[in-house]
């Protein structure tokens, strides 16, 4: 069983690169499942039903989200109607959508849980308790579990990795848009990485046109951000597991756009 | 010219590992300069004169700091008296210490600048303007410049990398204690990495005993943190440059404690 | 039915002034109930069992708390054992203590609910939902309800006033240590004030010695705060109600220490 | 010499009420100067040249602003061209506008300084140092000085009051939109109030339609705020002084809209 997880897809460049590379990555890594964080796919903020449909049509099995979940109003009913698109489980129960799901491919059942950090981010309920609750809800219904912890602070992410070590197949972090160099299988058998990075323009500032991001920080004036198109990369990980709820391996993917990509 | 830069040294385990590995790393990488972020070296928070003296005595050329600079009161006068220990340049001018220095080794003059991010961290003045001011102050007095941007938000760190690209030899990020997988020489010739990581116990939560960090997040109660000793690693980068203010190469170092290390 | 509510009692000066003035205020306002916010009573941060016992012994009926609840470890078991001391109801259920209680005096049953804001303050669960849950739990068991909303942001406090208008006798704000000039009975019959202020040294900075508070802000260096003793005032409100869950009147009390008070 | 200072004017209801009441308040209080915080006057966020012109045309002498200064792009050049409209002095020097001015009426020269808090608000430079710098710049050029400290935290506001006590005529706080009950002349002769409150719809939540503010807090979903028109009040203070840089008196004004106001 192999899971290809792809970090925050940012804007048009990120989306196009994902769709372009997906077939070969899937084949190359013999991916049983493809899970993608899509919180920045609609022009940099949020996701629309049309884009979500497009991702599913191209073979994405589960879409996770994060702090930008509710930036596009059209997605609200879609989040309730579609099982395989997740928003952080520790948002309020009353907010549109849900935080975990189960998908089955090739006879393997994968549970996916989406969480939001509580430091520097607004999430109505605590991540750690909700992680435990989600695992309880999935018990007996899954062969593997992948957790996407969408968070700013490394402390929360590393801690939830240890907290879930030996209880889930993988804990992957998202949100900072910068890949970390700490992918490994923890002693209890859980694959872990603090941040998968983004799928978007590495020539920008975490996906935003670099001139605009710098202007904002230098001038401290309001600046309207636009997604960069400069030097897109796909960033992800492949997690492989043979025993239930355990990983054998986690491999980091940092793939530049192919020559001539537009 | 080669600079060995070592990320936030955390507690006793980090300090001992640094001192243990320094001779061989220095030789192996033919390090002209050794620069170390020491903001967590005294029991996890701050630095003392005794420890700073020890680091200098073992061949560290420059010590940089960060948000924990002022946790140990004994260091205040030391910061004013010693040229080669830096606190972020964009702290208030009235705060103890200074934010840049020049050291010379083997006929090469290295300027080092320490900055603090302004997002989620308390720094009295803006990092970007102070970076420009420090470079202005160093003009004509240095062959190379290394900038340690101690910051939480990836946006600030990536942006300052681009802002300084082509004007300094290297911009290295610190503070999150997790190494990033984005080390590279930017198009203008500046070596860049978002975070070098820490030198401390990878078996903890960014250096803290993992049971304590998890307890704090799960219970939301006050917990007294202690540095972990579990599975120490040294994390750093080596930057090599031949032309003034330009890097040829940046290499990431992720080195576990040798067998039998205690 | 009259409720005397006294704002955050700060340090020794605040505690002594409260105990000094309590008998005459109780008589003067014919107070059926005395409710006191005690989150700063132990040297400025938190409360101890000994001080809580002392307040109860002097006729305080209910003690409410806030963000400083857990600063004194000795209070943890006390919070679980004593019904009439409250910490914010929207802390985690697993944290020591509880967030509402009922006390009966002169045949009148008063429910008291303690809440924490979620903006700029750390509270594990949302205030608004928990307010509704607490009222549900009190239904049929009380004649009157007083809510202490301990919060920084005026938006949250004004909003919860409107949210509960017509459903409780009074919503009083605490935490900023500065009394507001907006006490009134809202159209639905709920007495409201954004902040009651503190009972402590008005000659300080919200209870802290003013030289220390100014030094901290001017120098941006760590400063150990001590409670001020300069010019203590008692700040509170008296809420009067004759119909169940409705207030007729809210009167603001701003009372300087009597001449010769020490 | 009397200064009428009016707190944050919010939206159309606030602006219309201000213009309606200004003539009689000016006469009633024999106001030498009228200073108005206008950061929310354009639909709740920011100010436009047209509205600023209208305020000046109706006899406002100085307009102060705050964290919403740059929400309306059209005001940027206006801030540079017009002396009597201020943005916080401790914003970056490079940001449009300036932070202090001097106006003369009836032979009296009034300096006005606008500051922003540094806690919970984004201001590029520290308020306390900039306050000192502004007073230095005004030395010898003014008979009286009024400081508008636009800040969230009561600690910063009370502290700057004490810091400037005896050096300026008045320190008035703005931003929270709720008037405080602590107006007084400090021992050194400086009139002080932590917050003047707002001029806008008291039937809303700090000026916003109450249904929208409550919806936002209850649902934690994005909500587009609109200014309330319900129950507008003018909130301000009148400061009177006869000796240079000293106040004799500060009087709080809390004035409901007259019957039939629309
Ligand atoms: Fe993202
Ligand atoms: Fe995010
Ligand atoms: Fe650190
Ligand atoms: Fe740090
Ligand atoms: Fe308090
Ligand atoms: Fe508090
Ligand atoms: Fe305002
Ligand atoms: Fe404001």
C-alpha cells in the first residue's frame, strides 16, 4: 500500500503542475491512494466545487484543507455533500464539512483525518483531543490512517507526531509551504514529516509573487497578493506500509516542473 | 571560504554534541568560520557568559541569538562587551548587545548579521529595514556576509532571502528547530535555507522532553519544560564561496550523535 | 434581589480593601449576593486556597476567575472540591474546576457562569456555545443568572451581552482592569457592563507598579512585575432584579480607599 | 482653552450624528479646538478625502486615525498633503502621512500626536519612544498637547498616561469603541482617559450590526460586516486647561442622538 500525499497546491501554476505530473508519479510510486491538500488551489485561497471536481476526476482520492477552507463560499454545500473532501476535524461541528473519511482502493481501506493547529491559527476545538476522537471513530473500519496536521508551529506538529506514533500509518504536516528535511518513520511505526511543502511557484514567497510579498513586508502597507507562476515544483511524500496502521517507509518528493511546462 | 553554521543549540545535550563534533566537522568541511545560534544553550532558554566563553574557546567564531536572548540576566553586560556574540539587529538600540559584527580568519573578513522576524515574535524594529542598514554599515569592510534570520513565519524568511539575494553570501533561517529541505543558492548568488534546524534532542519536541510538550498541548495546563536528552543530532549547513558576497554551494548537515555519545 | 459584583481583586492592596469595604457595601446596597473575580488576588496572579477560604469566610458567595486561574498549583484540587469557586466554563472539561454553580440566599437561587473570551486569550472551547450550554444546565434550577465574561476584546464582550440579553439577569465583563462607562440594562432586561474594572491600586498600571510596567514597555526587556499599593480603589457593580432572570437596574461602584487605609 | 475630542466615528450614522451635534457641543463647551478620531468613518473602515474634507468644512480642526488608516487607498496622498490629518506617529516613516501637527485657534497653539499601541496591533515602531520624539519635535512650538493613543491593551494606555503625565495636556485612548469610566486629571496635571469610546451605533457591536457580529463569533465563519445604524451616540471628552501643557479638568460626554434623528 502506497500513499502519495501532495502538499498545499497553490493557484493555477500549482494545479496545472499537479495534473501534469500526477499520472507519472502515480505509476512511478505505484500509488494506491492520492491525497492532496487543496486549501490554496483557487487563486491562492480556498477551493471551488469546479476545481475539486477536476481534482477528483484526475484521480485524487481525498482532498484536505486548512485555514483557507471557507474563503470560497461556493464550496460550503460541496463540503457537506462530498465525503472525500475534508476540512480540519477540530473546526466547530456546526461549520460546513467534516474532518475524516474512509476511501477504499484495491481492497485497502484508508482513513484520512484533517486537523488544524491551535497556535497562531483559528480552530474552534483542540487538535489533540479531536485526533483521538477521529481515531476512535475510525477504529475497525480502516487498514491505514493518514493524518494531515495543518499548522504553523513546529511544536504542535512534532508533538502530534509523537502523540499518534504507533496508532496511525502517517502524520504529515502542511501549511508553511516549505518542505522540511525530517521525514522518517518514528520508532512506533508512524511515518512523519513536519511539513510536506507546497505544490506551486518556488520562485515566489510561499506561492505569492515575490515582489508583492516583499513590498508588503518592507512597506507594511496593504498589498493585494497574487499567486506566482515562477518556477513551479510539486512537493509531496510517498508513504509505504504493509502492516495495518504502520509505515515501512516515507520518501520525500521534490519535483520541478518539466522543461517547457507552462 | 567555507562557513559552518550550526542551528539553535538546545540544552546540555546540544552543547555537548556540538563540542564533540566540532573538530571533525571543521576539518571535514575545511571550515574557515564557525557560526552557531546559541539562544537555547542554557537549559533550553538563553545563554550564560560561562557557556559563551566555552563555545568561543572551542573555536566558535560568532554566536547568534534570537527571541530567548534576554532570558539569562548575566549575559546582558557580556553582550555589550563582546563583539562576536550577536542579538537580533532589529531589537531596540537601547537593548543590550548589538546585531552585527565582522570576524577575520585566514585573511577573509566575514560580516555576520542577526535578525528577528516581526510576525509572532517581539522585535522592536522591522527586520527588512534593519537588514538594509546593517549591510550599509558593513559595506567595504567585509568579503562575505552571513545573515541569521531568526523567525517563525516562512513568509518572512523566504522573502528576506529574495530581498537580499545577490547582496550577501548567505541567508540562513533559525528558530523553528526543524530543518527545511530547501537549501539552495538563489539565482543572484545567495545561499539560502528557511531553517537550519536545531542541535539537540530529536527525540523530544523541538528540544523539549516530549512527554512534557504533549502534556502541555493535551491538558492546556502550565507545564515546566525541560530539555530532552533523547537522540541528539547536530543540524547545520556549510556554505562555500569564492567570489565576494556570493556563494557557490550550500550543503545541509544532519548528523546524529555518534554511537556511545552521552 | 441585589448582586454586588466586584472586579478583579489585585494583590494584597486589593484584597485588604475588599475585606475592609465589604461589610458597609453589603449593607448599603442590601446585597443578597456577593460575587468577586479573584484571578489576581495572590500577589497579582492566581489565587490560593488560603485566600479563597478567607474571601468565603468574609461573606463572598462566589469567586470567579480568568486567564490566571492556574498560576498557583495549590488551587487545583480546591477548584474541584468547592462548588462556589469558578473557572471559565469554556476551558477544557479536563482542566481542574468547573464553570458554573448555583448559590441560594434568602430563598433566592443565583446561577453564576464564568466564561473566557477566545480572542487574545487561550480558552480551549468557544465562549458562545458554552454560554448556551451553561444556561441549559441551569434551566429550572435558578431564579437569576449572572455571567462573568472574562475577555480582552470589547467585540466579544458586547456581543455576548446582546447574545444573552433577555436570557440572564446580568452579563458583566472583567479582565482589562479598567471600568467602562457603559453600564445599563439592555432592552431585553439583562444588565450589562463591558468591564467592571479592578479592585486594586489605581496608581499603578492595571494593578502593577507603574515604574515596572513603564520600564517593560519602554525597554522591551523582561521585568518582574509586582503589585502596586498606590491609591487602591474598589470597582464593582450592583445589579438589582425583581423578576426572574431580569434586572431592573445596574449601578456602578467606584470607591476609593478610605482615609488612613493601609 | 477647551478641547472637544470625539472618539472613533463609525460609518454613516456616526458621521451624521457628529455633524448634527457639533455646533451645539462646540458652543456649549466653548470648544477652542475640535479633534476627531476618524478611522472608521468610511463605511466602518478608514476614511476618504471627501469625508475628511467634509469634517474639516464643519469645523473639525484635527483628524486622528488608527489601525484602519490605510483601508481606503484614495486617502494616501491626502495624508501627505494635509497637515491636520494624522496617522499614528509610530508607523514607519515611509508610510503615507505623518503623526503630529500644530493648529492655532484664538491665539492658542495645540499640538496633536497620534500613536498606535504595539500589543495586538501592527505598528512598525514603538509607541513610547515615538511619543518622546514627537514631544521633542513640538517643544517650544505649542501651548498645549493632546495625545491620541489608539490601542487595544489597557496596560499600554494606562502606562503611556503615566509616562506622559506632567508633560502634555491630555492623553486620550481610542480603538476599543467602548468608553471607560476613568477620566481624570493625573497628579502631574495631564488629563487622561483609557478610551473615549466611539461615535456610532450603540445598538450594534462596537459599531457593527449586532446580528453580523454575533453570527461571526457563534459560527466562526467569514461574515461581511456592515455598520449598524441602531441607537447612535456621540462619545467624547472635553479637556480644559489654563496653564501650558496642563489640564484643569476632563469631562466625559456620552450623548444619544436627539429624538427624530435619522
Ligand atoms: Fe496553504
Ligand atoms: Fe494554511
Ligand atoms: Fe531556538
Ligand atoms: Fe527562537
Ligand atoms: Fe485580571
Ligand atoms: Fe485576566
Ligand atoms: Fe476604531
Ligand atoms: Fe482601531
